[in-house]
């Protein structure tokens, strides 16, 4: 049976603005009926890497918080620390970045908590019925919350093809140990013939796993975590991996970690995707390139699989923006992801998520105006 996916266009008027539409989307998911007073609700967001501006703005997250508060439940806004170094690698730097981007208790109306603690060591082992894993390590504050509302920016991703609700709660809600487990299947190597020797990947690698040897990049397998950040920065596409094997497993593990983030919250998981500023790469970079399609709107569902499928269909059916990273996929219906990441098996996260039972790819789109 198809899952309902609620859709709000970006058209607005003096009588009905976009903030009000977010509240209406939450109402459609029966937030008030599903939450109880004093329940602790994790509002899972992405605060954005320093220099990135395509994350969902805090004013929309505040609207989510206000809707939760009306039920008597107790929301907190959260994300987990990153695997790599950068502006969100520990709780202090993470909170400083969140504050710089406008995410504070004052602006949001709820506390801001880094879910896996000061040094990303606070994880909970959660049992799941997966195919690759029978348990996963989820950031403590998310694992222990009574309910989950994931607010996600839908965009493309260099290792998973796209990132939406599944990636936000799969990779994003995992502890650092969990992130390492997911990336362990990704083993990059350098095509020396294609390598320019420019050192961009050396500077980008936060683990010191890449060096220049005889003016060509070389990867130390013992230091490499498989985070795949180097894939996105090489201008010559000289860094390669075993695409089908490594990235299929990454997408499937991400779906299993999403199941872990939802575990124990039956009927109390809600997902909102903003298909706006659809950038060609992850928000974890300290920049965001030009959006590849026009803004599509805001989508919401209690089924993260149906939701991501609907958002994926929306960008594929949209015309592509010129003067972006797209090279050929400018017509409605053209495969935007295949145009930019021709080797990434991007459907595997949806297929596996459906297979393990966290949702269905079949959906019925329900416009709310």
C-alpha cells in the first residue's frame, strides 16, 4: 500500500506563508495524536559545515519545535559529530558552528544538544533486524529519545548519489564508531595516469592518509577511513573506488543505521525534506555549489523511504539548471545524478531500506497547496 507523502509548494501569500505550511505538514502527519506530554523528541538537523549555506534555515526548524511544544512534548535540536575533522568534529566546535549559523536555544525555542557527546564517544548499541548488521551504534541522545523528527536538506551526494531523510538519520545519527563501520567498505585508490599532482586531496584529507609521492597522490590504506571526502574534491576524478561493491554496501549499511535510529519509536518518527538549493554535493563541505534544479518545495511523511523516493522523483522530473555541475541532464526526466556521478549506485539505499522494512518506495503524493 502506498505511503502518503505530503507536499507543500513554495508559493505563498500574505494569508499563508511557508512557515505556516511547515506547521500544516506536521499536522498532516498527526503529530499531536502521536506524541504525549513530557516525551523527549529529537529534532535531527544538519547545522551545516562552516562555509556552507544550503542547510535548512533555523527559522523553519523553530516552526517544527513550536509544533512539538504544542503537544506538551519536550523537543531538543540535535546532530552528531562528524567522522572527519572540520568545524563539527567535537561538541564545542559543533556548537560554535551551529551558533554561527543561527541555531541556538534562543532562536529555536529548544535546547541544542550534540547527540554523541563531547568527543563523539557517546553511542548506544541498538539491536536491529538487518542483513549486514544485527546491531548498530547510534548517537546516545537520539537512541534514548522517545520520538524523532528529522528535518533534512535533500541534495546530491558524491558517495550515495543523494542524501535525504535516510542519510540524515542513517549516517547522521550514527556514533563515530557507526560512521566508521559504514565507511569501511569504501577503499579509494589513485589512478596515477589521471592524477594532476595538485595536492588538493592531500589538503582535504583530515586523517593524513594522502601524500604526494613522485608528484602523484598516494593513499595510506592503514590511515584511510573510507570517508570518501577525497572523491568530491579531485578535479580530475583521479580517485577511484570499487563502485558497485563499496558504495552498494555503504548505501545498504546507511539504511540499516536508519532502522537503528528509528528503533523503539514506533509511530513516533516524522520526516520533513526541503527540496531547495539542491546542491550537487554533501552539506559537509565548507561550501555549496549552484543548485542543479529549481527549488521544488517541502515534502513530509512518516515513511522515510517513500519520502526520499518522492523527492528523488521530483528532482529527476525537473528541468536542470544550466551553468551548474550538470553537463547534459537539462531536460525534465533526465537523470541528474547519473550525469554528475555516473558510477554511483544511488538506488541501493532505497531498495535496501524497503527490503529491511523501514518503509516502502510506493507513495501517494498529497499536495497541501
